[in-house]
C-alpha cells in the first residue's frame, strides 16, 4: 500500500524536526488562499473597518507564531530588547522570511516620537487586488499590519499597527506603508535603557 | 497544427513566482482558526473549508489551464494524472500520485505524502472531527466542475488523524458537455 | 472564409492611423453565455443594442464550433450537428476573415471564450490570445474582489489589455 514504511512516523508533532524554512509554494496558491480569507471576512462584516480589523486579527496570530519560529531557528533564542533592534528584525528578518526580501524602507515618523513606518512599493498581498471605488481606503495590508503587531506584541513591544496607501509621484499604484505607533510604556522603557 | 503538449509540473513550478511555504501554512492556519472561532461546530468548519476550496478551484482552474497548456478534458484518467503530477506541483510544490482505479475508470485516489498545509499542526482533542485540509477537496471539486466534470471528493486517509499519508478519493459522477445557454428563441 | 480575389468590388477600409488602435473590439464570454467583457476601440458601425449584439456573437461562435466539428474531414467519429461537446473534443476553429475584418477566437477548457476583432490583415493571433488569457488570470481570476461569472470591472485588467492590444495590432 502506498506510503506505508516510507515516512518516519512521529507520535508527537513536537518530535518532528523543524523545517529549515526553504520549502516553497507558488505565489498563486498564496494569492488564492489570501483572496478567500478576504472574501470570507467580507461576508462576516458590515463595514470596511470591521473587515480590516478581522484581517488584522488573522495576521496577529501569524505574527505571534512567526516570532516564535524565527527566534528559535534563526536567532538562537536571543531576545531583542531595544526598539531599533526589534524594528530591524521586522524590517529585515521577518520580511525576508515571509516575502522573500527585506522591506523597501524603514523610517522614523517626523511628527510623532512614537511612530515608525515600514514601506513597500507593492505589498505582496495587494499585488493582485484593485480596490473598487466603493471600498474607499480599504487596504488588504491590514493582514500584514496584524502580522507586525503580533511580532511586536510577542516580543514585548506593544503597538498599534495600521496599513495605509500612500500615493507616489510618477507611479501608477500607490505604495503601502505600515504605520507602527508604539505604546507609551515602550518609549519609557527605551528612554530608561538609555 | 497539432495541439501543444502540456508542460511538466516541475517546469512550470520553476518558472512561476514562489513564496515561502511558511507564509502559506501560517495563513491557512489563521483561516482555520478564524472559522473555528466563528462557527464553533467542527462539521460546519469542514463544510466552510470545502466551500472555500470550491471558490478557489473555480478560479484556479484558469491559471492551471493558462500555464499548463492543457487543452483537452475528456478522459478522466488523463485528468486525474494531470491533477496529481502537474496541478499539485505547480501550486503546492509537491507531487501526488494516482492509485486505486476502479474497474470503470471513474473513481481513483490521489495520494499526498508531503502537504504544506499541515506543517506544525496537531489536532487538539476538541477538534477530532476536523478535516483540517478540507480546502483541498473543495479545490479539486471546483476546478473539475469548470471543465465539465462533476465529482465527489472525500478523504480516505488523513495524517493528522494518525494515518500514514493524505489520500483523497475522487469519484467522477458525470461529465456535462456544453449546452447552448440562452433559454429564449434568439 | 477568406475572401479571395481583388478588392476592387468591395474596397477594404483605410488602414487606421498609427496612433489609433488597430483592433476593433473584444468580447470575453463564459460557458453560460454571460458577456464578461466587451471592449471597443474602433467600431464605426453598430447595428444592434449591446445585449443583442453580445448574444448574437456568442450564438454565432457556438454554432461555428459545432459546424466546424461536424465538417471535420479528418475524423471518423462525429456526433450529430448541435450535440454538445466536452472541452477539447472535436477540432476547434481559431479565426475567420472577411474583406473588412478578421475575427480571432480562443476557448479554454474552463469555458472562457476570447474573441478579438481586428483589421483583416492581422496575422495569427493564437499566441496573443493566450497572453490575454494570462492577463485575465492575473488580474481577474486572482482578484478577490471579483466574482466569477459576473462582468469584469477591473481597472488593472482593462488598462493592461488596452496596452497589449495596441502593441500587437
């Protein structure tokens, strides 16, 4: 019978070796899956902000797990304690694992001390989507905002994270900015650490 | 001019854009989790996953056809082989095999040993009736329906339930050739 | 149905200027006869209202498919005229040409029918139609905000299509 004897049976999923993270699926498979996530949530809500919130919540769970996975696999269980450290982790390591590249840019907000922005010319989840006019400012990047929030929260840097479209001169499609607004306690701790 | 032969799954997979399987796995996990929270009943979640799969299948078929150059969907045996060797490879990066053909050639099993949907997953006791990968059965059913094949897809073996592989039974119910769609006498 | 002979009797229309789009119009139908897309770039004469025009086009192609399969001299096995066919069964026609236009056709096994009407001197458009099918897959099939079986309202698809058709005509 097919399959018998070919695979080592693990009685407990925790005993299975952690994959190296090199396996791939087609971008389409992800696009279709993500599309279903959006469509399912559209049926569960009455308005755009609810939809964004649900996508964000879905992303949050992904973020929390990504943090665990990466800390264990890539960082040898070391923990980031400084703001710039965790931002760099998100902008480079997390982005590289999830999207195959580091984020286009990481900037500090000019108007507020507690704001930072990670920008992407064309966020993966927005690539196949053209938002109809009646959906206003809806941005599927809310899912990614959720992932970032999950990572930051799990690492001890609570923040409010949102996704925004920012029109760019000379570009037909706007770029997406993930806006991170850290909680007060994070800034206070950062100041204490010097 | 003779029709172009279908491309191999490996060739297509090498040429499409790919993403890290972990993003895929974790996103799927998020979906299942959302459904369990919203619907609570495991049977309802199974149904919803199948429906979602169906919604994906009816769109995915066009990508499949566009990239694989398949132009004929007349023979079920041929179709099942193409799903296993080309379909699974070009989307999930894994190959499946086709076995257990019945005498009429209308029922077979598709067996998957590698399944990117289930990395890191263990079913808790409260979800024992859950067919975690039920989205796959919907995808196959939806895709086949778009090429005029009505099928029934069920799970025979599920690794999350202790079996040694993932086995889907695909049964061809009927083939529906294209009819003139307009009802009036235009 | 290529028109042999000189064009003295019915002169072919003037070649469109370089800035104009050489193509006349495009239709996309699904298996159920729903017109998913109708795009017009250059159509001086319109005789029917949009809905009738689309139905006529669909009906024409449906009959042509059936007819060409029935008239196929190379196969022994042929159903009666009008018998519905499975995807890929029988032969498939891909274009016809008159003295004023050329109609190119492509049908996928999933029932998506692409029709492009162009200037009669256009070459074989089978590869371009396949490319347009790929555009459909990228911008329509994969768009979560599009419901299959309904008319296409994707800006990205429309612009990419316009650009591509302009480049091939």
